[in-house]
């Protein structure tokens, strides 16, 4: 319900931003930063709202207690960063390598979502704002929802390995990117394992931040 609510609010906020910027989703033009930000803020409203409602009605009311939303050791972030970079440069390329031998255009298709999000960024200030949303805000909110609320809720009735895999698949599906689904699901499983076996979200947040940062900076560099 929280995810559905986020999609509805995002449709409204992004629609307003599209009207103000004159952007048409059917065009091949890069997505304006204002549209990306409005879309994310709308989605986050639903995700964070679901987390807060769940915590207050059925939990302790403290995100750190209910969902492990904390950094518990000095190595949480360094570990996460190392895992995130390894996923971006190792796991995902290896996963798609056999298919790239069959389709030489696959690498270009895989980069399209990030290219669309970064194509309208032409200044250091714009890049800083984009990184704030994609490399800081998105990891914090998505880890809290997918590895905090969703994973822990499913683990109450499923075995931990099954809950980790299912939450990873749902994470991949939530991005609505058919070509990128397998990579996103695999990364979601890795992030889920980090969160589950450490008992907190610090490592998975660090991994998610590093993963997204590398993707954004690489796309901007290639413009």
C-alpha cells in the first residue's frame, strides 16, 4: 500500500513538474532534474509513510529498533562501499556478460535509465543536486523500505534466505526496468544479505550509496 501510494503521489508531483518544465515523457529528451526530483519526492512520501505507520502501529516507534536503521560499527560504511563498488564493476557486468555476446547493443540498453536521469545535468551544481537525490536520498529511503520494513516483515513468516531473495526480486520489479531487472534483483539480494546478517541497515545503505554514485558519475562522464 505504501508503494502504491508513492506511485500515485509521484505521478501527481512529476506531472506538475513536467507541466512547469514543458517536458513530455514521450519525448527522447533527457529528463529535467526538477522532474526527477519531483518524481522521487512523491515516491518517497509513500515509502516513508508506510514505514512510519508500521513502526508506530505495530512496532516500538523507533526506526533503529524496528528496522535496524543505524550505523552500528565503524566498518559498516567502508564495508558497504566496497560491496557496492564490487556490485557495480563485478556482479552486474558478469551477470550480463553472456547476454552481451548475443546482443552487442545490450550494454547501451543497460545504461539508458541512468543516462535519461543524468542527461539534463550540465553544471557542478546540478550534479550535486542529482547526487543528493540518487546517491543519498534514494539509498536511505529504499533501504529503509525494502531491507528494513519489507525484508524484516517477510522474515517473520519465511526463512531468511527466501525473504532475502524475494525482497531482492521485489526491489528489482519496483524499478519497472525490464532489461535492468536481473541486475537490480541480484543487487537487491546482496543488499538484503548485508542488512540481514549484520542486523542493521548501515552496510546496505553504504553499498547502495556507492552503487548509485558510481552509476551517476559514470553516466555524467560519458555525456
